C-alpha cells in the first residue's frame, strides 16, 4: 500500500514511519481526554478512545491527522451509507462548527463523546450493529398464504 504525500508516493518504511508518528500523535490527544475532568465520569473511556483512534486512522487517508472530504466520502461508502458532496460538507461543518474543511482527531473525539447527535456520529455508532447482523443468502423461504400479514 502506498500513500500520496505531496507529489510523491510513500510506501514501505516511509509509510510505516508516517503511521507510527500519527499513532503517537493520536495517543497523546487520547491522554489529554483521559486527563480532562469533563470526561471523568465517561464509562469505558479508555476502550472508547482506543476504538476511536483505530477508526480515525483507518480513514485518515493522507496521514495528515485530518479527515478531508474524500476521506469522509470513502468512509461513508465503506459504511454502506454513501452521501452527496453537499451532505458531506454539511457533516464536516456540523462536526467542526463550520471553522474547518477537515475533521481533526480532536473534533472527531469531541463529536463521539459529545451529547449532540451529529449525523456522522450516528452513522459511526450504528456501523458495528449493521455488521453484526448477517444478511440472508439464497432464495427466501417458501411461505403459505396463512403466514402472510
């Protein structure tokens, strides 16, 4: 796997170093949330932050520490809820308060831990539930007329 970095593609060792640096940066932000009194009564905060970090890193395509419009587009498609360009811009604005075109990790965690129900938060929360219920395969079972509603 290679990652576009400026005008060059980085792969192998350079990609590993980028990911390691990003992981350290996000872990530092997680420590800030763990020390923040505002979140001291949050249940399973350590586990939640670890899950948020993993999910964020999966969709931060350029390893810049921010999810841009294209990364959000990929995330929504992968989660099975594709959105229009305008819907995604609105989602980013909702998460960042309209001050940025990208979602920083800090914004992402604030959204996930916050009380407001942003569209992106709802999609992320239901992602796990959607994956756990397998879709039936093959033809539907035969039913008789009495079993119909």
